[in-house]
C-alpha cells in the first residue's frame, strides 16, 4: 500500500506523530511532504504529484500555523490537493484543539471553557475548505453534535511509541511513588478543565510519597510516571489530554477527567482507568485508590493492554483504513 502524507513541518501536535508511527508500523509506503513528527523521508512537489497517480490514499494532516505569518498556507503543503485532484481517496486529519486553526477564537475562550465545556469547541470548528476537498474528515475531538455531518469521524490521539518505556506485559509489584500530578510541571498550564483544583488538592496531601508539579526531563518524567501507582490527567484543550496517554502507556493507574467527546473503544471506569467528573468525586476516589495499591496495579496493566490493542499509532491507522474501506467506526 502507498499513501501520500501531506505533513506539517512545524512543532508537533499530538495526532500527527501518532499517525506517522502507525503508517510505518503497518509497513505502508509513505510519501511525505515535510520532516518532523516522525517522518523518515521527504519528497518534492514533483515527486509527490507523480506518486499520487497510483497512491491508495491521500492524507492531508493538520499542522499548527501561526496566523500572523505570510504566506501562512505554505505548511503543510495542502495546496497540492488541487493538483492531485483525487478527492475520492483523500482524507483530512484534523488534530486541532480550540478551533480548526488550533488557536482560541477569542482572548477569553480558554477561561470561559472552565465553566462552559462547550467553549472548548470554538468557532470555526470545522475546516470547511478541507471538508469539501476530502471524502473522510478524521477529527481529534468530536463532540456529539459533530456527528450530524456525515464525513466527520472520531480520530482520537493515543500513545506514541516513544512513550512506552517498557513494552512487556509485566507490571511491577511495587512502585516508588504513590501519586504523580504533573500539572504546573511538565504539563504546563493549569487553567483548563479541572486541572487547577486537582493540582491544588494534590499539593495538600500528607503522608504519601508524591510528585506534584515537579518539572523533569522527558525521560525522567516518563520514568516517574512508570514508577507511580497513580497518575493524574485532566482536560486541556479539545476536551482531552496528552498526559492521559503518557500515563497509560507506562502501566500507571490513570485518573481521567471524564470526557464528553466521541471515540471508539473508550476506557472503562474501575477496569482500565478511574473517571472523575468533579473535584469531590476526584477526592473520594483518590482516597480509595491510595489505600488500595493492588487495584492501582490491576487497573494500570488493564489500561496499558487496552491502549496497546486499540490506541497505538498502528491501531489508529488500521482503524482509519477500515473506515475508508466502508466500515462504520462505531463497529470497529
């Protein structure tokens, strides 16, 4: 199989590297436009147009763009879609967050989203030009109302290969830390979702061995997650969080602020994660699981196995291919 990937060359977002992981892990021939995001080889416009003549699919992948740059449409090279002119095999992969450009729609959208979750879905939410140029619109964050449009298909972020420090199925019998809450440290801001109240509560905990708001180098950070019984995730933009996947990829029991976005093969409360929807529920469940470490180990391993089966780049690309072959995403 040969796939053209019109890739962003800028700072990686969450979804582009996952898709590139998956394309290579599925042994697909990839004709990519720009480096970064795990791309191995890049091609000129002329080479891409030649390969597009017999490609199986065209993937136009979203990339964050600074709207003050002129011309800002240079990256990714989506202008090639007009010359390729094969909309019947073209899919758009939208990894955007606050709006279809990734940027907030107003200076207040981020703060407003704390009290009104619908403000996570800023406007414009759908890239209408790309919607018209593709047969499938795969989107990182799909709210229930988005499914009224027939081309829109959930394509959630997942676990990059580089986050899985230990790919075995074993779970250590003991870990170093009871709890790791990275907000204020490696996770950066605390201004969205329940990050601030969760972070503030974790700072008050006494009598446990915890890391709260500690900034570490990337490898040290992943090691700290792997050596914690509990890792805390809460929404950032797009009603989701990369910390969730980093935690789960390292067999740690992940506390997840329950999302309202749509995606297949969701994690199950008390089996492969621990959900909470408000700070009181978070406190109650945290007290319980801090006193039941065996449960944390069980859930952490279950979450890892569920992730490995359904939410790696390899699995996500297989899911996309099945949808493009005509399957309903809800049945996969």
